[in-house]
């Protein structure tokens, strides 16, 4: 099911191959999600797509109603996050995690790269008995990292992309993980050893795993492609705060309406680029005198 975005998302080949399985719903997200609920009751598995700036905001009531009736639906929200920055703040989806993250029976995930996207879709179809919200970045990103060989999804758990003993940076998605990875490389040049951890789960976390993966580090920095308020970082900070000998936490994300411009200049403007991240982590680790 698609909200009149077939050209934006490359669905023409799918429609041509499976004409009976493609539903053009038009620019009507509320109606589309309601129809998906009816299809789910009839035993179908709807995959519902629109831009992340529109789908959860316009159809929030329908999301909740479907979840309350435990219907299984896969929501595919593309154009997620701060970038691309050119279309402006109406299309920069930096509040969707907070909009739907508290809905029961709905798991939010943002994959790190193409390989993890395939894992997420397979998990949503074959393993998750409930609904899944797939948060997808729409721009091409050359990621400087790779997922470990044999990597598989485990609910609420992430994976270490780069080892480091002084600090840990926890992020998700190709853009923020790439900036985190490059920031960790810059930190190494300044004598700071920082781990980079991919946590694709946006509203669920394995507390034991988080405790183990952050143990012994002086600082845990969280990086959201979203507003800091009610993003993944808030969930991580809440769990860490309850631990004995909890590490210092640094929550990084948006604080204001996202700026419009080129991708590079907007990352710099919001201090979410690698250099700004490295500087903020060094500052957090440096005791005040």
C-alpha cells in the first residue's frame, strides 16, 4: 500500500510484477492505515508506505487502533530523519519516534545499511508476531563501517562496530552511525578510544545487554537522528541512570526546528557532523577546573 509515492520509492517494478498486490491509496494516510487494519483482520499482511514525516503524524489514531486490536502490519516510513535537508522542515522527519514509540505492540527499527534492512524486513515478516515500524533513510550513504560477519538481529540488542574503552557512542541508521564512526576516528587522534555501537531498536532495549556493552566506560554518548526529547537516547539514559556506578551520559540530537540547506551544512549547523561530535565528547570527558 502506497500513499502516491511510487516514483519516489521505486515501486514501479513491483507494481508491474505484482499488480494484484499493489494498492495505490493516494495522499490519504489515515484511510490507508485504516484499510490496512481491515486487510490484516482478513489474514493478509499489509506493508504500508509513506514518508516518515507524514505517515505516523497523520495516521496516529489509526496506528493506535490497529495496535490495540493486535493486528500485524508493517509500516515502512521512508525519508526519515534530518536528511535530505533541501525540502525543508515539513519533510524532515525528526519527531516520528516520539509520536509512535509508546504505542504497545509496535516495534520501531531503523537499519544501518542495506544488509540490515533485509534482516529487518525478514524479521518483521517471519519473526515478529506484532506490528513493525521500519524507519528508512532515503538518500544514498557511503558508510565507513560494516556489520560483523554472521550478524543477526536480536530484539533490543545492538552490535559493536568499533571497539573503544574510554567512551561509547550509541547510534542508529546510516547517517548518524557514519558520523559517529568518523568522530571515533577523530577522537583516536586526540588520545580518546571510543566504541561505536549500532542499536537499531528505537523503542525497546535489552537492559542486561546495555549494561554489559557500556560497562567500564567513562562516558556513553547517544546520537539521535531525531529530537533529543523522547528519542532513543532518552530511553538509553533512563536505563543507564538506574545502574550502579552508572557512566556519564551525553545525549545528542536536535534541539530546534531542523534547518534547510545542503546535507553537509545542516549537519554542521546542528553540530551533528563528525568533527562537532568529537569536540562535544572531548568536552564532556574533560573535567572542569
